[in-house]
């Protein structure tokens, strides 16, 4: 019985390790930069360190086909990226975030690149280790692992930085990541990958670039991805400007993440098991559009501090719903033996759109105010829901049909 659930437990552990480093980049460092006087425009541009997530589909075929050692295809890549993440974090510990903005940016870019590579292997592992009926639960568990990583890399990291300083805090996180790396030896390699080592097949991304179904899916999720990135990049910086302490901001984000992935993600997963993945995208985007519309109305009638804290919760709730619905849809589209490449391509395109939102967020907030960055996600999700409904109705789009394209 324990072996049956080992892939599920492993996914949560792997996601925790992966997102600990990512949370440091998107949650802790921007707060520290803003607290040290960095402009909104500069902090917004810092979000472009996630560029690697927009192009990692270029090397996804390699990760999908070439095993590095006897651990197997998926586990060998996961272990390598875990070791690289620990090394990059240790290097960052010896930089000064107050004066070394460019070096911090470059190491963050390297850290994000490693995390993007690990996500290829992790998504491939999920797609091949779980059956179709287990994938909504798998997406929810992956999200819960992200929560643990966010709590440690965001809230705990900011608290440690305030108590012991930048260098000891980051060296402690690097040590924790090294401990997490040992988990890879406890999870089983998917049976589909057991005998795949250094495959002689030709490595190419061109088949997926010619897949109309993949591009259709990318187009319909674009407005929602851009909108939520705008809000996510600025929602914690608003708390900084209101005078909240860095550690308090970290815990507000962490608790919001825990609550949403404990309640909202499992509920979303349960609902998705009762409908086709493509219909789930329409449902999820419609609900999020309504939620942000309600937030825009309520924001006018409550205190600014209450609104700012509530906005953090709403943004993380939206990310939970988006993560489960989009991941479930992407996994349904994945082709056997090419799951890492297919799912990575879709998440890369989504990251590219999010990158646009990150880069523009500081300029929009500085010129129009933080409230505008909370209105745009609702409009984006509404447009994504309408596009999804229109595309699916026009093309009679199903996961099985797309997988054959």
C-alpha cells in the first residue's frame, strides 16, 4: 500500500525542494529589494529572471530522452538539478543584496534555469507515474508541495534574514536543499522510463511547434496568465509601501498559500474529476474572473490595509485554481514518451506570457496604482474563458484529438 502512494508523496517532496528556491526568487528577494529602496520598475524587471521558464522547452527533448546515470531517466535529472540548486544558493549567500543587484540577478537567473530544467523532469515523472484518473489529485499534491516550498523559501527565509542575516540564512537553506535531494532515492522510476537510456531517437521540438492544438491551448490561456502575473508581482510590494515588516509580509503570503492549497486546490481537484480537462479550464477561468471582479468592488469599501492583505489571499487562491486546472489540462494533452516535452512546452508558453506581466507590472502600478493590477487579472481570466469556450466549440477540441495532432 505504501508503495502505491510513493509517487504521490514523492511529487509533493520534489515540488517542495524545487519551489523553495523559486519562492526565494519571487517572494523573498523582491521584498528585500523594495525594502532597500529599489523602485517598482526595477523590482518588476527583476521578475524577468524567470525567462528560463519560457524557453526550457528547447532542451526538454534532451531531458525527456537522455538518462544521466543508473537512477533512470527522470530521477537522474532530478538529482542533478537538486545538486545544482544547492550550489547556486550557496553562491548567492556570499553576495550583498543591497549593492550587488546585477550579481544577484545573474545568480537568480541561473537558479531559475536549474529550476526550469527540474520542472521538465518532474512534470514528465508525474505524467508517466500517474494514471489519467489520478492526475487531478497529482496536480493538487504538486501544488501542496509548492506551498511547503513557498513557506520555507519565502516566509521562513525572510524571518531568518531578519534574525541571523542574509548569509547564514541562505547557507541554511542550501543545507536544507541538500537534505531534500536525498528523497530522489526513495521514489520509484516510472515503468515507462525504466529501459530508456541515451535513446538514439532524433531530438527535435519541431513536431510540437507544428501542433495546432498546442498553440490553440497556449492562446486561450494567455490573457489569464498575463493578468495574474501583473497582480502577483505587485501584491506583496503594496504591503511594503504600507509599512508592513518583511517577515510579516512573508508570513501573510505563506499562510495565504497554505490555506488556498489546503482548501481551494483539493476542492478544485475534486470538481475536475467530474468533467473533461478542457471544460475545467473554462470553469476555472470563469470562477476566477468573477472573483477578481468582486475584489475590485469590495476594494472600494474597506480599509487600504485590509484590502491589501485580502488581495494577497485572492491572488494565491487564483494561482491555486489556475495551477490545478491548467496542469490537469496540460497532462491530458501529453503524448506517451514525450510527456516532459509536451507539458513543458505549454508551461513555457504560459511562463512567457507571465513574464510580460512581470515586466510591465511595475510600470503599470507606478503610473495607475496598485488597484489596476488587481482589475486586469479579472479581465484576463474572463477573456481566457471566452476564448476557451469559442475554440472548443469551433474545433470540437478534446485531449485525445490534440494528442494525435
